[in-house]
C-alpha cells in the first residue's frame, strides 16, 4: 500500500512538473528570425543625375532583394521604377515606332523594359556617383548621364538617358553601356619608399 501510494505521488509530481514546463514554455515568445531592414532608396528626379542615381539604386535594391529571396521587396522596388522613374510615354512611343503598331499591353511592356534594365546592371555592384558625367543630347530636354560601375572582375560606364517631362522632372528612357568593359584594377596601395642611408 505504501509502495503504491509512493508511486502515485511520484507520478503526480512528474505530471505536475511536465504541466508546469508546458505552461512556462507557453509563456515564452517563439523565436523567429528577423528579416533584414529593407529601406527603400529615395527617389529624386530634379536633375538627370538624380534620376540616374535613383534608377540605379532602386535596380540594385531589387537585385539584392532577389539574392536574399525577398520577392515582395524585389517586386516593390521594380514597381517604384515603373511608377516613378521610367519615362513611360517615351518608352511606349519608342516601341510603337519599332513595331509599327500600337502596343497591346503597356503595363507588361514597361515591366519587361525595367526587368531588362535590371539585367543590364546585374553584374555591377558598385556605382561611383561622385564621378557621374553629364552628356548633353540633341535636345535640352534630353540628357545622358555616364556612371562608372564596378563588378567583381571588370568595370564599365553605364549610360542613363533621361528625358525632362512637362512637370520639370527627369525620368529615364534608356540605359546602355557607354563603352566596352575593362578589367577591374585593384585599389592603389602606397608602397613604403626606401630610405637612403645617412
């Protein structure tokens, strides 16, 4: 009888401890990994240089989001380019001229154009915005911006062709390469100069 009671008490204690563990465990917040901060680059279109910088930063943010499998952010960054930075009317007009007929799906055309822009710059991870150069075109409402870019093994100059709208803001109509790529040169290091004997 005593052995049976002792066993029942032990069972009750172990059940109580297990229940206490469940309750205590239920009070803890589950640990979930936090997503990295994805602050959108700011969009400024006051000058051709602003438009070029805004475009390249948004495209780079889109590509970086794709690399970390953050599809929502990647899609949002592309949408920002479509809505705010791309010169929609000029892009559609260029395609109509090339096809010789109206475009059936302008939204799809614009998305494809912006995706192509992302593909053009995908290899280049760094842009030297301090060394941007303005390249005037035939009309004062059209200006191109040359932006030095660097990838893992080479460097290039990306040309961003901009158009000024009736609202005075500059938007992007074409991007391409301003010249052939060249091998990336490592940063210069200063070598210690030999000292002459006294």
